C-alpha cells in the first residue's frame, strides 16, 4: 500500500494585499476587574498601604479643609449641628444600675445608693467650676465639642487631672477630678521605633497605650513636649482617646468624618459661586439698546462715498449719524438709582432681559450633592437639605430607621466614653474621700471598682413625624410582650426609675387635691376600665330601630 503525501495547495497572492482580521470572538475570562473596556480603572492609581500610613499622610490636611468648610459654609455647619443634636441632644444622661448584691446590699439599698450617685453626679457635671479644669464648660458642652471635633478632625482627647485640697480651696470648689477636652492637633505627630512612639502615642510590645506626647506652650514661648501617662498609680484613666476605631482598625489616630466628601463640598462651593457670578452678570446686563444700523458696514460706505460723484449723499448720511449720536448723548438710561429712560435715537429699541440663572436643574443637583454629605455624616437627607417636599410618615420613619443605628453607634463609641470615664474617676474620688457612703469603705470599692463603676449613657429619642402613631406602636409592643416599660423609657432617652419616682409623687399630690392622675385609668360603676371593649346592646323586640 503506497502512502500519499499530504501537501497544502499553493495559491498566488497579489502583492500589497492585507490580511483579513480574524472574526473569532475574544476569549472570555473569569476574574475581578475585567469589565473595564474604557480603561478608567486602569488609569486610576490606588496603591495598597497600611491604614496608619493613610491616616498619617492625610489627617492634617483633611482636618484643615474640613474645619475651613465648617467655618465658611452654612450648609456644612448646619449639617454638623444636626449630627450633634441627633447624637447628644441637650446632653447625655447617665443611667446607673449597679449590681451590689455581692457587697451586702439588698434591692432597696442598691436602689437608694444609685439614686444618690445619680443626683450628685448631675450636680457635678452641670457645674463648670467642678468638672472642667479651666472652669468654663459643663460636661454636656464637652460632649458637644467631642462631636464637633470628631466631624472635622476625626478624634478628640479627654485629659484628666486631680487638684489637691490646697488648689481646691483657692478656687472654692469641692471635687478634685477635672476634665480637659483637647484637640488632636495638640498631640504631636512623631514616630520613633526606638522608644515605642507611634504618631505621638507610646505603646508597649502588645500595642497597648502607655502615655501620650502632647505639646503645650512653654514658659518662654514656643511649644514643648508634655508626656501624660495613660493611667495613674491607682489604675484610673488619665487620657481617653475618642474616635471610631472601626474606620481604620490598624491606625493609631483618626481622620475627619467629612474626609470622604471634601471634594463634594468643594463642588458645592464652586457651583454656588459660579451660579451667583452668572446671575450677577445677567442682572447687570438686564437691559440693552437695539439699533437697526450696522457699525462697520456704514463706516465703509462713508469712505466709499468720500471723493465720488455722490459726495452730497455721504454728507447727508454723516449728518444723520451725527444727529443720532447727539440724541444718544443727551438721552439717559439708568436702572440702578431710580428707573429713568429718556428718548432714544431714531430707530433704536429698548429691550429688557430676564435672568436665565440658575437653570432648572440647579436645585436638584445641589441637593444631590448635599445628600451625599448627609449619607456620609449620618444625618437624614431632609434634615440636611431642609427640603421635606413629598415626605410622608412612612418615608420619614424609613429615613430614621436607616440613619438611627449610625447615630447610636457614634454616641456609644465616640461620645459616651468621655462621660463614662468622667463618672468612674469622680465616683472613685467621692468614695475615697467619704462623700458617698459605701459598705466596706474604699478598700471594698477599689477591689470591685470595675463592676461598681459600670454605667449606661442615654441620649435623645429618635425623632418621629407622628406622635399618635408612635404611641400606638409602643402600646402594641407592650401588649404583645415584646418590650418593657424600662426599655421604652430608654428608647426615649429617659430614666425609668426617675420617671416612676416622679409619677408616684404626682399621684400623691393629685390625691391630696382630690383629683385623678392622668396615668390612672378611669373605672366605671362595675369596676371595669372604660378602655375595655363594650358589648353591643341587644335589640328589644318590637322596639324602634
């Protein structure tokens, strides 16, 4: 059997011919970032680096920009005010419910001790001379400052000091525990691995904070380093760092809350300035004089007639234009200082123009920029834009259902620690100096300080658009057994025990006056509450319908 050789057919191809492109579709791949045909993502530089490096590179510049926008933009300043109002309201309130059963307290004694502690702490926190080292701010004002500094600088610091009895006597005050709210720009941006210093914070081998390197004015001017220990000899905090560590978990410091929308804020400012400049230009040029005559063409005609057989016609035209110019010089058009419009030159028309700025899309676009700011800072869009057009009960409720967890998280992580640490240090001093009675004395308290010093912090209630529907929903939760009165009071930002004490006192006062308290349900003649459902009356046979 013979083998036949396989040969490819030979074809003659003319010179300078082009190969036909292959029509085979590109092979598909399954990977991230493959959908970038325009190359926009490829041209965007985004290196990966540690969070601490990102914070170190951007914090100072971002802080200065965010502060500048808050100082010079009413929209941004108002948005920050809204965040503060949602977070702390008029001020945070403590809800002290210690478990002292292991220290020899029964329920009644435990309750009385908690009431006494809350009463004395409120007096301390509301007195600037007692709580503030400089004697200027109440604790609620410091909480307000924490929110404001966090929005523009990303972190704040509470520094605690203790005044000796001699210093207290000089100022006429009772307590020695004092708080100072410190801006983060006073914490030195310095890093040295040799001494365990990272961005102004000394750390041990496990990363725990040992002390902080602040800067303050020296006696002869300039700034000098001032190191403050994180804890004192008794184990009490001397510095509390107030920030949300979840944003940059591997960073020691924070960046402003508004960093992500700084570009957005600059766009708002540019849009507003450009729109205002255009509107002013259109207002200045609100009226024009329209002439039927050409300018360049008529002067060329004069030059053509000069020296020709029609020189007389040119002279007549020149006289006509001379009369027009004289009439224009004598006439007056003034739209600024009183409206005056005199005679115009022959053939001229006076025309008024309407402003075309802002365009119909200006408001919607500007509000969309503000909505992005609201989304970032954790406020509702309607509260930032002040536009409640088309709002309903359901839409408002859904807005706050989305935003309120952000508000409560910020309250718990950023603001509340200042109040809690202040309370713990104050309670330690009160028991140590005998102003608060405690079974077993300071020795027993110190052995159980962590447990006894635990306190909850309450903020304002979630806003509502319809109080009647809100109370109806509360009633159904209580009737269905899915909530408690204490929990409902906590949602409203009030202390359940304090409310009950006030109600009991009011009931006694109402009884002395022969009146019924509103919280008591009215009883009918049969002893049943009027709120109980009533049975329908049976029809009488032969009676009128």
